[in-house]
C-alpha cells in the first residue's frame, strides 16, 4: 500500500509499505479521508516526528478486515477514527479524565496514522459513522472533541462572554460550538484576513486584531480592561497571545490554553492573585468527547460548509503541498484522499472553487512541455532555502521549486495548494532579481500570454522584508516568487 512517511524537517516521502498485519482485537480500515491537524504540521514541517513515521489522526474509512475476537465490527462498516485507548485504571482515567492518563504515550503507540491506504486500529478506538453524516464532516470529530474539551475546561455556560484567540480549525470549531450553547457573546482575535472572515461565518459576534487588545502594564495588576470577558480560549499557541489573553479576563475569569506553542509566556502573578484568575490547559478530549462531537456534527447545528474547504483534497503524493497550504493560513481542513483521481496539476487546479480558475481543462503533452520550458527557465538556476527549525518562518514560502516543477513536469496528481497561487522561495535577493528579470523577458517575448505582476517589497514589524512578484503562463494558477530578508 502507499503511505506518506516523515523524512526529516519539511519532508514527506510517499512509499510502498506492507499492509499492516492484524493482531487479536485489531481492525483494518481502508482510509477514505484524513484531515491534516496542526500537530501534523509541526511533525512534518518542523521535524518533530522521527523519520519513517506515518501521521494522521482525523480520519474516516470502511472496515476491510477484522482480527480474532472482534465482534463489534464487520467488513463494510463505515467508521470514524475515535479516541486513543488509555489505561482505564489510573486515577485520572477512573475520574473520567483520559486526557491526562498517567500511562498516556504508551497506549496505542504501536499503531501508525492514517496518511496511508489502510490503517490498523484497535477495535475499541473506532466509532460508527452516523447515518446521513458526510464523511468529510465526520473527520472533524477529533478537532471538535478537542474544542468541546476546551469549552468544558473553561466551564463555559450560557449567558457568558467568551474571547477566542486564533480562528484556526480548533478556534473556529469552538466558536461554532458555543453558538449552539447560548453563550451571550463570542469575540475572536485573529490577525489573518481569511480566518477573520471564517470567524464571522461560524458565529463570532466581533473579530479584533491582536493590536486592538488593551494590555495593562505590570504596575496595574488589579485593573480590569473595558469589555472584559468571563473565559478566554487561547487557541493560537503564541506566547504574546497567552499574555494578552490573561489581561482580557474579568475577576474570577478563566484562561484555557488550547494551542500548543514552543515559546513560553510570561504571566503577571499579581494579576492572577489579585483577581483570582484561573489558568488551565485543555489537552485532547473528555471521556465521551468523540461521541458528543459526532452527535453535534450530525445534528445539523454547526456551519460545516464554512469549516471545510469545498473540494480541497490531496492524494498522498501531494500531502506536503497540502500541509504548507494549511500552515499558510487556510481557514478550514485539507484532506488526504486515497481516491483522488489521476489528473495533472492543471486540471486539478481548474477544479478548485474559484472563478478565476475557469472551466475544467486538460493540457496536452505539448502544453506541458511549454510549461516546463517556461518555469524551468525562470526557476531552474537559483538556490532554494532548506526548511529547518531555525528558519521555520520560511514555511510562508509554501513550496520548493523541486516539488512544484516535479508535479508539473511528471504529470503527478495534486490539488492546487491555494485558491489562486502557489509560492516558490528563493534564497538570495540576487536570485530573486534574476528570476524577475527572466519573467520580464518572457513577458516581452510572449505579450499577453504571460501574466506578470511587478515585484514589490514589504516589511513586517521591522523584522522581515518580503520581496515578491507573481507570474503566470498557461497554468490556471499564479506562481508567487518570494525572497525573505531578515532585517
């Protein structure tokens, strides 16, 4: 079978591996869809996972084989990947808090993830796909269970005011879920324009930027800001957001840390003490959280259409572009779909739900050769930065030339990684200027057959200068050539 396996920071390899053998109590499932989680992005793009790991834990599929002793499941059953098995005997497990099981990390560790054709799973970790529920929506069960756990740990109840920091998948799902609970007001803090729109679409009353938040100085630990809230759900994982979130609480308020981050925050202990604030975490999900999530998804109360990118899926061969597309700020979920049709990048891009991409089309061999010549001349002689933990900002560059050019030249299947463009990062300003010069020469030679947006340079917070320009020839998507200069 085919599987996407980690191969170091910023790298995935699609390889042929053996179909997993079943032990007693195991079930073999043909994976139909697998969502890409934020933790998957860390595992792949930043190299958190060791080489050879198969990730993916937000998935649906159909049972194709069962091991000895399995009575609940039969071949053909539609299933959803459920909660990871815990020990069930430690004090947290007995108290109904499997997220903090004292033996976690051991249970289920022998099982690979679902970025593959088939997944082996303990029978106890599967749930039935509810009748009538779209499988794409069902794959949201895991992140929705995480969002519900955060809401529960914040003890959110009807009539309260809640602030959600970050409108990524977990934040957006938390907003949508709280709208079904009678929460008086949900305010979202989100810097990205696409996700700001998403927050409003799923039920936020207002959306603010990070700079809109008032943060009292350390000399004013007992001052409560105007518009203070009862609960803050911090879903971004950013240290600055955690610190600002604490300052938005009224007295006896609760800050729930939901997003995982590396940089530690610096909290004012006097603010926590004087206002009797609670700071807590929310890791994975409650006992029964998956079942509650599936029930809510099947109820029709959530704006599922806004939470999923319509038609956006990727074969295992293109899961790396899919991952970088998500990291770049996608509002919803990206899917690895084993039934992706064999089609070239041009047709796949034209299938995206964006007017400027036009009608479905296929380019013949001569057309692909022309594309290869054009982009090969533009990009074939420049250096490309390696993706490392030390330079993880470069994920904003989205794709390496090799990935993009390979897909075009070799007629591999993929979905357009963004609605309207893909990005290519080059290592030096000299290379950037050379590519821009070549693009201008092609524009002069071919006229209107080349679409070119002239180079610009933009500074971000005095830390980063982004040089970029857009060019298109024959493709239904633009190519953005970028160079990041750290100031």
